[in-house]
């Protein structure tokens, strides 16, 4: 009975990871085509919401000092990003842009549930895998909008946020490499 339960857990973990990867690929493709404030604002904001929630969960559940340090950086930097996006939306130049969402979209909610359901030693790997996907998507969103976005104020926000997200992506890759060795 315990073997079957472990087998089901392994299958569920694999299916969850596959769903996260497919969602990440779709999200990145969509992010690469984002040129309007109406598409950019919710995606950037929901990305920050997801990062903050995932980091808080990692701080509760991870026992790895490296993952915990990464989570602190993610939480703090994405809280700053959320504040900066909010400030950008208060400018006259962003009048007419959509309001910042206060909840995760279905895709990122599912990713967060997968992270919540990761058990034991699978948690850190799931967190790092999701961070890689999320930051690749966010960097694509920011660079795409910076290059072709329809709002100068939001392009300025993207220009400031992109280097931070690029550093996050490098940090995530380094953590994953360290965990693999």
C-alpha cells in the first residue's frame, strides 16, 4: 500500500512539473508578444504576486540556506517591483492602463498549488524549477515591452526591472547547479 502511494506521489509530481513547464512555455510565448499596457500591467503584476507568494512559502518550507536566501531576495525585490509598478500607474502618462490585479491568474495559481503540494525533498527542486520558468517568462515580458511597448512610462519601468530579473535568473541557475552537484 505504501509503495502504491509513493508511486502515485511520484507520478503526480511528474505531471505537475510537466504542467508547470507547458504553462511556462505558453506564458513565455505570450510574454514575447506583449506590446500593450493592457496586457503588460496584469502580467507584470501577477508575476510579482506569484514571486512573493512562492518566496513566502519557500521561507516556511525550505531547509536549504541557499534556497532560503534566494527566497528572501525574490520576496524583497518583487515587493519593490510591485511598488514601482504601482507608482508608475499613478503617473499621468499611464492614464487608461488597467488596474493592478490582486490575485493570481489560473496558471500561476496552479503553479503555486503544485509548489504547496511538493513534499519533502521535492520542495526545493520544485521551487527552483518554477523560479527558472517564471523568471524566463518575466524577462521575456520586460524586454519585449521595453522594445515594443505602447507606453513610455511603463517602458521605463520595464527598463529598470529587467536587469533585476536577469540577476534573479542567474541566481536561480546557480542555485540549481549547486543543488545538482
